[in-house]
């Protein structure tokens, strides 16, 4: 292996010396190549597919849970509205005491119960 510098100052290497130029013989040294540059580990298509499927299953489960919760809220809302309608149309509201006797609500208690139920409906029925 030979090394020489041209008229522009550029260093060149070659197996043969150039004609009419002064060249210096260079000792060949073989070195072990360094480790290959670390390539970012990319998951293969199977891993990507599994990840996609698991995300889709989680999303479907969350959606099903939300639908179930919405249905339960609608049912509770409808029951509260029905109860309010019954309270407004009933002549006398009562509850049973410990002896099983009817205890009728006063007008004030009835208004308070109605207001409480209306507040509950406003909160649950959106």
C-alpha cells in the first residue's frame, strides 16, 4: 500500500505508486471492525398486531362498560320520573310504621319529598 500527496495537497492511497511522484510505502494493518451500530429494536409485525388487538379489546370493554352504566342511569332516571308522577297524582301518600299502620304525609312533607325527588331527577337525568 502506498501513500502520496498530489499538487493540490490531497493525500491519496493506492496499491501501486504513481509514476513520476514520490510515494511512501505504508504498512497494512488489519483491524477488527467495531460493533455494528445498534439498530433501534422495532417490534415485528406479530408484536404490533398483538398490541393493536389488546388495545382494541380494551377499548371495546370500556365502551361496553360505559353503555351498561348509561343504561343503568337511564333506568334509574325513568324510575325516579315514574315515582314523581305517582306522587303528584296520588291523593294521600303514606308509609307503614313499625306496627304496620298507615302514617299519612302532611302537605309540607309531601312538598319536601317532591322537591327532593325533582332534585334527584335533575341530577341523574341529563
